[in-house]
């Protein structure tokens, strides 16, 4: 009798909410992956939010999830919408500051040097891997913080908004074409110097036989003039800063993420070094704003005191 009770105690319960909290998001993500393969696209991070919502629903946290994630989702979706609109406006006011600065600083363009000296298929794929993490990592990291450190989740959301909207304003008033577009005679008829290959579409897509990155960048993210600052460089660093703040030395390996993206952004011909440095600066400013400036302001402004986490 005792053995039966013990067996029943440890038997797997297929009706448990925890089981379905893992099963249904897994099924959903598999379906999204199949959809992406069939239609030759990379689903955006907004698809991840629904998976997290399913998880929250089966953990009886649906209302908390909706309430807590509404600001992050609002910032993200509004940024994506404005990103495309800004791209259609800014193309008539392009600037060549990063190009001129790099010529003055290095005497040549780093993207051209890297592609002409160390170009290899393994680096193409490595670069594509790091560069693609940008589309998922910010949302996944937000979910991790929401689960383990709600206070830092709110700070990260505010920093994410400061960083992305600061960049959006820059894209509008200081639009910059990426190296592959500015330094390619196919797109820039006035240019006759060394070419910069758009590795993601010209090499990786060609190797895969699927226009994954062409669809992603030219159709789903239609702003070709948002090179400075590089959000691909900013957001990985923002994630790393919060991770190191929370988990200290244990989080140091996460620095591989931004470093890999910084190299990849230049190697792939997607950004100038100046763009990368600009992204780093925006991430640092956003982090300092939520960690130092907002707490100081909240002590003096009653409205902020009620809403800004200490």
C-alpha cells in the first residue's frame, strides 16, 4: 500500500499546468520555425511574446504578464512602425560623416580591409549568427529579467526605450547608409572605389539557397539608412551591462555577445566602426540614465518617485 502511494506521489501529472506551460509554447515555436522555413523568412521577436504569454497563462500569471509587458511591447512595436516611416523620409537627406571620419582616421575603410584580407565562409556564417541574435536576444532577456528580477526588468524596459527612441531621432535627422550600400557602385552609381559586399545577402543567402536576410532587411525592416548609431551594437551591450550588474562575474562570458556582434557588423559590411562606437555610446547613456540619473530625478519629482524603481 505504501509503495502505491509513493508511486502515485511521484507519478507524472499530464494535467499539470506546468507541463502545458512548457508543451504549448514548444509546439508554437516549432510551428513558427516551420513557417519561417516554408516562407523563407526569419520571424521577428514579436512572435516570441506570444510564446511567453502562453507560458504565463498556464502558470496563472496572465494578468501580470499583460500588465508588465504592455510598456515593453508598446515601445518595441512603436519603434518598429516608426523605423520604417523614418526610413522613407530620411533617404533624401543622407550624410557621409562616418565614411569621411574613417578615411581620416584609418586611411581606409575597415569593412573593405576585413573582406579583402580574412574573408572566409566560416566567418560569413559566424557573422550571420551573431548579427541575427539581435532580433531575439532583447526580448528573451526581457523575459528572463521579468522572471528573476522584476525591478531590473522595469529598468531594462526604460533603458530599451531611451536607447531605441534616441536612435530613431538620430535616424531621422542624421541618416547614414551602410557601407555595403554607400560603397557599392551597383547601388551608388557615383562611387567607383573598392566594393563592399553585403555578405548576408550576397554570400549567406546564396549559400543557403533561401533569401532569408534579403527578406528580413529589405521587406520586414525597410530602413536602409539607419546605420548610425548601430542598434545591433547597442542592444547586446545594454543586455551585457544589465547582466553583469545583476550576476556580477558569472555574467562576464555574455560579453562574447556584443564583441561578436561588433566584429560581425563591420565584417559583414553592415556598419562602419563609427556606427558601432555610436551604438556603444547610446547603450551606455541609456544604462547610466536608468541607473544614476532617473533615481536622482525621482528624489526631486514626486511623479517619478511613485513609478521609478529604486
